C-alpha cells in the first residue's frame, strides 16, 4: 500500500507545484502582454520556457515510475482551477504593478474627493 500511496502523493505535490508555476507564469505573461506593443517575442519565450520546464519535470517523474507521473499529472490539472480562483479573487493582484492602480489615484495621490 505504501508503495503506491507515497509515490502517488509526492507526484501530486510535485504536479501542484509545477502546475502553479506554469499557470502563474502564464498569468504574468498575459498581464505583461497587455502593456506592450509587440508581444510576440514575450509570448514565444514564455511558452517555450514554461513548456521545457514542464516537460523536463514530467520526464524526470516518468523515470521514477508510473505512480509519480500519474500523481503529477493529476496535481498539474488540479492546479489550474486553484490558480484561476486565486487570480480572479484578487489574492494575487500586485500592488506594485502600475497597471492595477486607478488613474485618479495616480494623478491625485489617492485623494479623489
């Protein structure tokens, strides 16, 4: 039983971490693309880096066996709705990003009265 549960559980944790990194990277890329004139290079580089890292980790986990790979796949898939929920709820909103600051707040320093 432990021969299945431990590798599967560790695979799920690795998949959650990998999926969170992948989808947060995607979210950051989309935010930056909105502020650029020529986003093709950024989109391409971001996709290649995220894909190579993801595939590399999956290959390493596949060498450990089927259970870690299956767990990682489940964790990766489960990370998408978690990151989506965090992004849409505003938990991951960056206060340092000028594009998230209201225009009136920028001009008047916060006093809109």
